[in-house]
C-alpha cells in the first residue's frame, strides 16, 4: 500500500506540475503570485489522502466535502492534461510543417489562448460528465441457452458492479438504484465487486435500502479489490446486512438449472490470503447440465476455464469512466465493455460500473445496471 501511495503521489504530482507550468506560461503576471497556484496544487494532491484520514477519525462531513472537492478536481485535471497534451502535439505538428510550408499564424496555439481553450473545454466536459454520472442506464441482454429446457420461464439476472458506496456515492444514489431494480423485478441480483469504498461504518442505513430488494432467487456477491481496501471484516458485514450471500472461491446451485461460481479478487493475496482457489477445479464441481454463471470482479478470462462456464460477469474497469482513460485501462484489460463472445460457447460481460470511483464524473462511459434475461434456446 505504501508503494501504491508513493506511485500515486508521483503521478498526481507530475500532473499538477504540468498544470501549474501551463498556467504560469499563459499568465506570466501570476509568477509574482506563484504561492497561490502552487499552494492550491499541493492541497489538491493531498486531498484524497486527507479525506481518508478524516473518514478514519469519524469526521464524515468534512471527509465527504474534502473528497468531493478533491476528486472533482482530479477529474478536471485529468481532462485538462489530456486536452493540453493533445494541444502540444498539434503545436509540434504545426511547427514541423512550418519548416516546409508557409503557414499562417494560428492564434489558438499560443500559450494563453491554448490554456483558456483547454480549460474551457475541461469545464464543459466536466459539467456534462457530472450529469452523465447521475443518470443510470439499464442495459438489457438476452442470453439463450440449451441448458434451459423449452417451456421453462426465463430467469432475469440483474448485475450491479463498482458502485463504490462511500464518501461520494451515498444513500441518494443507492435509493435510486433500489427503485430502478424493484421496477425491473429481477429473479436474482448479483454484485461483482467494489460495492463499497473506504470506511463504511456510517452507512448502516444504506444496507437496509439494499435489503428491501428480496428477489426470489436471492442476492449473491463477490469481493472486489476495494472491499479489501475498505477492510474485509467491515465489507463482509455490510454485504451480509444488505442481504447478499458472499461467494469467496465457492459454488452455489440456484433453482433447477443455474449454478453460480464466485471467484475471490486477486487483491486477496496482498491482504494475507495464502492463494486463490483453482478456478477450473471449482468449475469442474458443477454438473454439466447447469448453466454456469461465473462471478469475477476483474475481466480476466482463464484460458483453462473457457468452455466450462457459460457466462462470466465482471466489472472493475468502468470503461475508463472518463474518456480517454479507457485507452489506459485497455493496456491492462484488453476487453471491451459489454458482451464478449469467447470460444466453446463461453461469454464474458463487462459492466461499465454502476457508480463512480474518485471523480463524480463520467464521460462517454455512463453508469449501468445490467439486466440479463436467461431464456431457453428456441432453435
């Protein structure tokens, strides 16, 4: 965790340095007042850590305010750096072409107009992203399987993932989610990790909201990395109070035709767990005539498991949450959001996530509640 914090501070500090240099270049008059922009940058670098410290001390209101300001700024800064790096590339192309062609002056490439253009676009995108993050989109998927005999009623499965209940995502968002879920009338609700975020001892009322759902086939969850960051004991307690049955490298038969396999997150190894269970061995314990639903937080497909599960449900990557961050997440998880057809009849569905981590902003990656209607194959 110490290494992660150092890497975070290095990257985040570098981004702030880029911003400060662009600001002072655009407005040289501020060089006499450099203490103010530098002080703001230092404060914003410290804000994510400060919000966690305040939360641990039970200062929930101060922690939430610090988190909202700090993480909102994080989203703005990411967008500004992305746009200004693009502008620098345009500058490079312009000056390279200038050696060969007589080009007119392009005012937008000057320091001040360029900064104002990037920062103005950043604000517009951020406002849009704030609204996008607040509008949950229901994604419907139909999955037909020969493992369900003809005439059997369809099974409606609702997937929530990466809700990140904590300082920013709280009772209001959870109540909205519960209302939508009740209207969809799922038979089974599954949670594929990162439902909680940070210390959650102050969110007992939220667990009661989720417990109202009571779907006929129950509620099942697997752990994500943030459940471990928040504390395994408190995370388990919250999920169980919310009505979820937790599967940690375990299997569960549901009804006459469905089987669930829950795989623990890889973060478990960093928090003292000796090792993860053999996923293929878990799958081999399931009767072959059952439709196998594999619940796994990270969208990583084990090659030896393909053909032994019918559908893997995952999350974790948020589709980047704020474009173009998805270009970076693709380097580690080269799968697209939505349904992915694998070999031997297996499929992978990757959720964009139901909430937000960090910035309360989404851009070109709206939050989703996934509804999967499992039906008999009519062929």
